[in-house]
């Protein structure tokens, strides 16, 4: 069973019918993904031809915290991941993939705050421009304000 790749819908169907999670996990082990946040963020860093110092300057994050994230010492919160994505100039798809890799919720346009963040990403706003926009709209900023 685990030799072929099954669709997500098929896995959900099979999971809903199983009585033994151990057997299900074993039978479908080839279908599971193991997100690796650290590997993906470093891959994006190379792809974007950025240095960690550039990301620090563009994201408003502290130097020590940012280096810990890229070394895999710290797993940042959802807001910090978004902040990094803005600082790296990532697309919405890349930010959402980074959020998924960290086990966080993707940006969702039906949430007012997320809609503002999506707007900022789609319009290449800087971190400070996004912070100002969130503040102006009376929404929580990424820095926690």
C-alpha cells in the first residue's frame, strides 16, 4: 500500500476508516512529509542571494535571534516567520510554505490582519511599511504592538 503516492483526499478517506493508527502510519509511510523549516529558510536565503545580515536589516529582527533561526536553534513564532518573509522579499506562496514547514497556520485572507499582511507581501511593502499599515488599521503589529 505504501509504495504508491496517494492523494491527500484518499489518505483522509483511509484514515477515517482505520481502527489502528499504527498500521495506518506504517502502511502509508511513503506518503508523509516531514517539513524542515531550517532547511527551507536557508534554501530561500541562497535562492534570493541574501545574507543573514541583509535579512536582519530588512526584517527588523535582532541579530542574535535571526542567526539562531537560520542555524536551527530557534523555531520562530508565526509573526516572526512572516517578518522574516517580508525581510527576505518572499512571495505569498513562499511565506505560506515557510509557515507550513514550521507547523504554523498559513496566511488566510478572511482574517482582516492576514489580509493586510497579504496585501503588504503582494505589494512588496517593507517591514516598517507593514508595521505602519497594521498600526493604522488598529491591528496587532508583527513586533507585538
